[in-house]
C-alpha cells in the first residue's frame, strides 16, 4: 500500500513498482488518516509511508496502525536523515526508513527485504548504527520533547491546528464536537506550557509533527 500525499509522486511509485511484476499495489492513501483506515481494511503486506502528510503525519499514522496491527510492515519515507526522526521511527516499530533520494529500483529491493522479515535503513541512516537494533543517540531537545507525552488524539489536534484549521474544521475532520476540540487544545497548551496557536505551530514543526520545510520545498 502506498501512502503519499503528492499525486505525481504516488503515481510514479505505483508505475515503477507495478513494472517489477512481483509487486501489487492494493491501495493508495493521500493522507495519514486515510492510511490508517485503508491499512485496517486492506491489511497489506507492506506499507510505504511518507512522513510529511496532511491531516495526520506518517509517524502518527504508523503509531496508530501498529497499535491495531502490530505485525504490519511499514517503511517510512522522509527527506530527513536526522537522528531524531530515525529514533522516532525505530521507537514506533517501523521496519524501514528511506531517504527520498533513494532510487526507485532500490525501493523495490527494500520492499522485498522487508517482506521477508528483515529491517532496512537507507545507507545515509544505517552508517549511524554500529549494530542492528541499536538505538540512535537522542539530542537534548528531543529528550525534552519526549518528556511530554501526547495522546494520539492530542497529536492529531496539534497537527490540524498547526496546519491552520479552525476548531470547527478540526471537529469535522475528527468527528468530534467543537467543545471537545477546545478541551484538547487547552490540554495541549497546559502540557506544553504554550499559550497561543503560533506557539503550538512552532512546537509542531520542531517536534516533527509537521514538516514545513518539506512542504515549502515541494510548493
């Protein structure tokens, strides 16, 4: 299954993978929320998951999917090779982490490896690992972020708020009441000691909830 919000990229991946002959695309998602829904419905062997997606980012989508289907094999795609992002991917249970500069031919090989039960990280990432399963060093700012635990719902609300959605829009997207959204926003501000929307947005970017730099590059 492919989870990628940019249609031209998703269609390119699909065409290349189908040309391999032994890989079948059973579903396509254009945002993280759709990825979670399709994963439960289709139960694909492997999911290629972009990290920078609207409504729900790939990291949170991965967390939600693996909570429901622990055996799911998920490969994350990212423009970042920072230790902090890789650390999150490993902690969540992703079995692959590829930099977007990876060739399409290499991607097909990684899918096969992951399907066989192996774990794969891009060479740019793997060079930081001295042996399989090693946890990467976490920077001080990452430790501070991890000290504040956000629930899946709070993370969803944080991303939607950071993307500029009003409370009513967030309520509609998550199928909850506006009052519930307001409570989640209040809890977020209390937990993070942030007192305005701009602050929540800055935190979402710094914590990797949204990847504004990737979005700006693509636009």
